[in-house]
C-alpha cells in the first residue's frame, strides 16, 4: 500500500492576503485559483520543488478553525532560504543550530506556522 501526502488545507480569514503571502513572500507556485460556485473559492499553491501543496479558500474551513502548526519546509541552505524570504518581506526568526539540524521559524498572516529545516551532513 502506498500513501502520499499531496495536499494540506490551511485555514485563512483573508484569501487574497494569504495568496499574496505565499506567492510573493514565500515563492510558492500558484496552481489553481478557482470559484466552483456557491460562494466557494479554492486556491492551491505548491512550494518550489515540492510534491505536496497547500490549499486555502472560502468554504474550505471555518475562519476560527485551529491553525496548523509547525509545518516543515526542508531546504538545502537555510541561510540562503531565510535571506530570500526576508528580502521578500517575510518575518523569519534567527537560525537555531540544534546539533545536526538547523531551524528558522515563521508564520503566515493567519498564524499557521512553518519551520525551515536544514539537515546537516
């Protein structure tokens, strides 16, 4: 049996602000922005190089739904990734070296949190 994690829904209160954060700030690829009807809007975005996407939208979750915490984005060079994100206006924490792995943390406009992770060889 195979299982692939391919889509993670994230709660949002402002779809356009979240879409801008993920495309302009984080550099995610916009896969879909569709309005299938009944007031629903679905926006799917994929981190560069990833086979797993996120989805935000109207009618996807309640605005007061619990936020998703500590999603990991694995990068080859955390300092470069952090610098690029900061240049794009994203507030990213300082890098923490945990011995064998480095982390930097950030959150989206709705409080969903992310960790940049670099595994040290």
